[in-house]
């Protein structure tokens, strides 16, 4: 099983098709030029509410963070505003790539902290045949991206478990990063975190500086384990994939109800770890119950 590389832009066929076909009909021209609305009744103001959004945000800056991944920062109209997105949520975007009449809808997971003001950051990997990722990699500062809705995910409750294991494969690093960041930035949340991150090559280990900083700030509470399927000679990372043997070595015992595993990666990896209707996955073989496993 080979872990693919970075950014979470899962096709989400059903939701994309519905959004692209039905919302495009109902969106008028004024929505396309509308600046992000903020909720003036809260402090700080929140840009995203629950459900539909229907606004655009201008690209403030963009930079390549490796050979195929771009960090895009979108500016809020109010520099004091926060995203308003709960932990484990994503945003549904809509774009009109050059030459297309039908819009393309894709969900992306922001890596911005929930209390970070003034902007929203997306980390996007470019896929050669990806219409949305190509469009976002060509987007220039001053141009805008249209946001359709906020999408809620698993509701995280601080201190629900003494320890959690977060497993990311390639594109799955963005939601895993978002959850890790929320746990460690909350002074009331004492949850310990083990991150297991599988990638194809050394240069695909993104957000490494952030992870290293957390290991120094939270010694004994946060640990990152990397595994690379095709490492360079002299690589500091372990060679291989996210396997049963690796998880048995680095993750805590699944006995009792004191731990939970969160998984986010390419379909092949998730099937191997979580299983499907026909077969159990590696995690169940290790002793984790179904209610101890969450797949993003």
C-alpha cells in the first residue's frame, strides 16, 4: 500500500456533483463579487456560519512549500475576524477553471487555527489532471475564490481520551494537522497525541517545522512518527508504509476506552487500516473496536 502525497482535495464525487449542478443554477452574479460577510453580533466576528456561505475571498498571498504543494492565504474583509469554523471542519469551494461553463466544487480543510484572525489558509497539492487544484495553483493575489459552504466533521470534545493516535497518509495531513493544532493550542485540553505520517518521498513531509516545534513545546505529550515509502539515501525517516507492525510499535494499547484513532488518507490506505463492509482492517486486528476508530 503506497501512501500518496499531500493535500486533502478528495474528489467527493457526490457532494461535488450536487453542488456543481444545483448551486450553480441558483447563484446570481452578485454572489460572485460579494465580499465575505461577517457576523457582527459576535466578538471577534465570524466569517463562516453553519451551512451555506455564498461569498468570495480574495487571495492575499501564495507560496510553494514543495515541488507540488501551494499554501494559499485568503484575506477576510475584517482583519479582526476569525473563520468561525469548528474543529474538524472543511470548506466547500467552487471555481470556474478556464474554458469551463460548469463549475467545479471541491472541499478543502483549512490549516488555520480556529482563533487566528484576518485570514484563512489552504494547503493544496496540484494534481496534473485536477481541474480545481490547477485553478488554485494558477490563482494570483487579488483574484478571488468562491466559497459555497462550511462542512462539519467529527465533533471533538477536549479530554475525551487521555491519548489519541492520528494517522495521516498524503492528502490526509491537513485534517490531521487541524485537529492536532486545536488540541495543543487549547490550554484546557490535556490530550496526548501521537502522529503517524506516511508519504512517498522525503520532500513530501510537509509541516515538519510545525511538528518539530510542537514536540519541543509539548515533550512527552506530542510525538510525530514519519514513514517514507521511497526515501533518499541517508534519509532521517524510516522506510516503509503505515503498517500493522509500525502501529503496534508506536501507538498505545487499544485496551479499555482510553484511546481513539483518527485516520485520513487515500482510499487504499483507509481501506487497509479501517477495512470495509467485507473485511476488517489493520486497526481492528490490533484490537481497536469500531467505536475507537474515526475515518475523516
